[in-house]
C-alpha cells in the first residue's frame, strides 16, 4: 500500500530535487572552500571548476523547485545554505572578495525563501494557513528548548552561531510542516 | 484513531456523497471553492472542520442548506465527540 504524500505544495519529485540541490550545494561549498584555502596547489583550478559546477547544478535544481512553487523545499534549502553562512575573515584567508561573495550567495537564497514564503502565505487557503501556524509554533518551541539546553551546557558545547539558529528555525519548520500536513491527510 | 495531537473535528459531513452524486473529483470541487485538494480531502476524512465562510461556499456549490451538508457529532460522557 502506498503511503499518501502530505501535500502538493511539496511533492515527492520536489523532495528528490531538494536532496540533489542540498547535496550539490554542500559539495560545491566544501570543494570551493578547500580549494580557495590552498589556491597555490596545482589542482586548484580543477577544484574551483568542480565546486562551480556543483553550485550551478544546485542552482538549477533550486530553479526547478521555485518554478513549481514548492516553497517548503526552498526553505529547506535555505536552512542548508545557512549552515555555510560564515562570511568571517578566518574562513577565507582574509579575502574580502570571497567573504562578500559568500554573504551575497546565502542572503540571496534566504531572501528568495522569505519572498516565496510571503507570496505563498497570501495565496494559501485556510487549512494551509492553519498547518503553517502549527508548524511555526512547533519550530519556535523546539528551537527555544534547544537554545535553553545549549545555555545550560554551554561550557561543554561549541559556541553558538546566529546562522545556525536561523537554519534550525527554517529546518524544523519544514519538518513540522510535513508532519502537520501528514496528520490532516491520513 | 483520533487522539493526542490528532485533530478532532466537531462535525460530520456528507461531502463525499454529494460530490459523488455530481461526479466531481476532489480537485474539481476544490477548484470550484478556491481551496486546495488537500483541504477537501481533510474535510471529507473528518480531519478538519471548515470555517464558516467555506461552509457557506460549500452550501452554495451544492445548493443545499449548511445543515444538509454538516451535522454536529454527538458529545460523549467524557466530553469527546463520537467518531
């Protein structure tokens, strides 16, 4: 028996594209970062090209998701992108250019997510708005609890970065949204 | 099973019967009402009670009074509604 999929707003095909976009985004960022940290290596050009191709592939998959207006997957992708949002001097050997490039790259992704969320909230019907509200309340609650737990154990945990919190909010919202959608479709 | 976090609607409805009488799919009815197919599915499965405006829209689409589509569930002794 096939399991009913929770919503057309985030289809199975969209899930496959989201996973592809998330993997290629991660791979692209990691390869680019490694290459740029050691740009005197003879393999540097190949690394840059590989990272660039991976980022383009990720962008292509993201474009497909946007075209089908499956905004939950865009929010999920923004959550992944925010994990790499580190426009700090140390991460790029002090290069202001790459620092700004990284900042713009992820801000575009998060800005697009916010834009599509706002647009879709306007066109959502009453059940969808209710589901989104439930998902937001779960997301905020879970992240708040996680922040309190972190505060209690900050001596043994790594320091918290702002983008991680934003990523957790978006990521937990997508998961809570899928869970809430499923409850109404059983 | 409807317990814990599961939504428990307070009304029963004849939506599947009325829709079948007209030969409409869930998607077709959703389009007539300007809502998503998931919303129709959730109402038919008793997972969600529509708002008053949507209930009136359903009454208009099926040319019936609201009471001809929806009826309240009987409350049980423990305050829950019957499935």
